[in-house]
C-alpha cells in the first residue's frame, strides 16, 4: 500500500502477529481474532473466503497444519480480503510439497493445547496463540518452558479448538480459568532437541521471504534414504521410521514426526535436511540398532491398548528363554489393537518384532510351531495357570504334539512359549493403571529399547 493511499478491504487489515519468528501466530487463532474484531461468526468468515473463490464452504475451517489445495486457496483469499500479505506464514504451507495432509494430526485429530502460564497472564488485545501449540511433538511452551496442557485444571474437560476469544481461556464445562502455574518436569536432552527442531521448522515457515519448498526436496531425501537403506539391508526399518510404505513408488509425503526422525538418524538439524537435502543425506546414518531414539506417536493416551501391545512385544523380544515368538498379528489381536495402529505408534518396535519373527527359524518350522502354539493357547484357555510353573502341566506337550501334528520338541517349544505369552498378555491387559503412573513425558517421546533380544541376533 503506497503512502497516503487508502484501500478498502472487505475485512479489517489485521496483521499476523509474531511474523518471522518461531512464535508466529497460528492461522486458526488469526481467524478467531478476525471473528472477534468484526463480530462475524467463524462460519460467516469461512463462507466469505470460500465464496470469493467461487465456492461454498462455511463449514470449512482454516487449520495451521492443513496443506491441501483448498486450504491454500482459503489462505490466499484471506490475504486478499484483509489486504494482509504473508498469512500463509501462520501455517505449514511452505512445506506443503514435503509433508502430507496428516502431517501433524493423529488418529483423533490434533487436540487443542495451551500453555497454562501464558493463559494465566493473557491479554486478548495483544496476545496470540502460536502455531507451535498445534504441533504435538513439542512438549512445552517456548517462553515459559512449562508443559503444555490439554485439559481444564479443575474438571479435566477437553476444550474445543474453535472456542471464541472472549471465553477461550475459560473451561467450556466448569467455567474455571484454564490458566494455571504449569508443571516443570525435567526435560531430557532428546526432548529439548526435538523442541528445537520443531521450533526451527516453524521459524522456517514464519519467514515472509520463504518460498514454498520444491517437491524435489522430498525426492532427494527419499533417494538418499533408499541408497542408504539398500546398502545396509535395512529398507523395511527405515521405511517404517519415516512412514514410507512403498519404496518402489513415487515418494509419499512425510509427517513432521518422520522429518524429525530422519534428521535424528542423519544427525543433522531438520532445517539443513530440507534446505540441503542432498548434502544432508550424505552424512553418515546413525545406527538404528544401537539404542537410538525416535519419536513415537504423541497421540496415544497412557491407557491406550496400543501401549500394552507395544509393551508385550518388547517383553517377548527381551525374553531370552523363548525359542518361539508368535506373529505380530496374533499379538495385536489379543491386545485389541489394529496392526496399522501398532506400527504407526512405534515403528521401531514393530519393525524389530517382525524382523525377529522372520529370523527365528525357517518358514516351515515356523508354520509348525505356530500351529502348535495356537493349540497350546487353546488348551491353556481352560486351565488355571496362575502361580503354577510349566512343569505342573507336564502332560500338555504330548497333547499338543498329537493335536497339531508336530514333533515333540516343537510341541515343547510351543507350549513353553504359550505359557509365557499367556502370562505376559494378562499382565499387559492389566498394565494400564501402572502405565498411567509413568511420567507424562513418555506420552510425547518414546525411546527405543536396547537391542538385547537373542532372536534379533540369530
Ligand atoms: Zn507460556
Ligand atoms: Zn473445567
């Protein structure tokens, strides 16, 4: 806008707050502010944006993590109607050709989070909700260093994402303030590192001069990764680490989690990874099997069965006395989680288990043992095994041998494995109460187990 020249815009020209910083305002909050300033409802504003694109769409919402074409059109309309450039800096759109549509949302969408200390000192006329609050992998407020909160401190209620600014800092249910003193659990080096990486990604997007990154970056990352994976025969594992299911096909977009994982494996900052993908991929790959860390899905609650399933898988892998482990599909079914969810939650344990399962013996022996294992499970179903060792059931292997047509030695192996499995499964299903006592930080970042399984080593 030239000096002295006045231009009418359909919406008031509210600038995006925190531009060019890691604390840039999220587009979600910007729209709420627009609604607060104009008195228009969210639906009315969204309807206006959509109709300026010749569409209808008052039910749409702008979300900072949306990177689809429709979202991009809506952001551009908002820039035009408000006469404010760079609103896309309040979104992840500069990464749209690299990250996928579900870059940050989980199975249930991204829950609303806030910093309790920020809310405690909130002034709606000058404050804003930063984009980073919506990125689940960062666990604490960059200003106050306290953990984010996602429920009312008094009644525990979750809060709707679109709540209007006037009442936004109050619980929707009990009307208590959502502001609080915040909790300051100790942060591990890994947590701190992940926080820094996520902030640097946001800072990257918040820079007005930043162009949308080219899709070539993704191809470079994938081809670099593929070359490494081939060299080390670890293609499955690397594939699951970055949710890369079909390495033969065109590269599929990454999630923020995959991007940060990849930068952890490469030992380079995530911004270097996207700015100089080829060079970054030339750095040596850190060895995934030597107790390295990575981010699992942050969305699983402590009581989520997927955690029990993962626990069970780890225990089976760690048990040096076992000479047979069942297929992961049996484990998932018994723990009442889907395979996809288990893999998504902890790709490393998943890949590690599948690897150990395949490597334990040849396919025909595995088949025979699986048959015997299932028969053994069936037999154990009707027996009370609590407090009894496997010697107590000395007669059972003979029965398993007969029913499943395997050698006695395989019947023994399967029987012993089934006894252990049934016990561990029972503990896994009872695990939720204990798990909820584990520090909350586990919810955000999971560390991989140490590679001590005898099965993995065979
Ligand atoms: Zn704060
Ligand atoms: Zn409440």
